[in-house]
C-alpha cells in the first residue's frame, strides 16, 4: 500500500523564481492538503483540493496556487519566490474532506536564496 | 496563526523514563490529535481524542483531554531512543476538518 509521496525532496531556488512541487496521495485517498512548515514552527495550512477544485484555503497570498489531477495527484505552485518562502512543504491526503486524520508525505525542503 | 501551544518547547530525558508533553488551545474544539515528526520529515499520526472523551491509550501512549481547561497532555511511558522526535498537537473545530497545529515539543531520549 503506497503512502503519500512527494517530489522533489529538496529544491534550491532564487528570489523571484517560480517553483512547482508534486504530491501523490495515499492509495484510495481523493483529497490532498498542502502545508508550509517553517523551521521551528508547526505546519501551516495552505489549501485543500478535492474533486479537482480548491475547497478550503488558509491565510496565504495568491502567489500560492495549486492543481489537482483526475488521478488525485496534486501540484503546489509558488510564484515570485521570497526568502521567507524557504520551508518544508508537506502534502497530506485523506479520503473525503470530512476527515480530521490526514496522512502526510515526507515533504519537500525548499530553500530560496 | 496557531491554535495549540505545546509545553515544554524542549524535553530531554533518559531512556526508560516517562515523557509528558502538554498542549493548550484557545477556542472550542471537536477533537485534538497528536502527531510525531522525525528530523524535519513528514508527520505521523499518533492518536485522536474527541471532545467528549477524557482519556485514550495507544500502546505506550496515554492522552488526556480537559475541555474545561482547554488543555491536553501526551504521556509516553518507558521512553526509547527511537522516540526522539518533535511532537505536535493539532485541533479541529468551528466546522472545519482542517487541523491547526501548535509549534511542537522537541523530545530527546538519551540511550
């Protein structure tokens, strides 16, 4: 049973660039949520996708956008990168949106220089 | 913003000892969860306790919830070096199923 997978594991970008992170949910799951975790902090909710639509969004600017594909996998895009976007980006999946317990992937570590 | 606040921020103990971490939150909740994170990697779900429950056990883990004090505690008994990790509490409520995480407690268990 495949768990949540994310790619790439690490990424280095410069300010102003754009980045795309990818996530495949756990087998049987159809809902994907994205979180940003800064060093020494807890994960902060970015947004959630279900049925290829953004269902809920946290307090993040429009530079953060996403997409969900028919196979339930998802992408997180961040435009005009800032130094403060450096963080661990976590993807979590569940079956349906009304599920409090989420299964997390290993994360993508993004460093913006 | 973060709903839960864990205490202490860091905890260092010897193998075999018990580790207790606390979580306080501000608004009413439907449930509270505890997650573990090893070395800045993905989070692993440990246990969920609902607002109408007071205590829950899972192996060496014991979680209590006091809704009148808006607090929860996680007890790890007979700790092992492999328990070294960061532990986060996460709450859901207000009609949302999205968990809101605290800043976490960093636990180091010395062999």
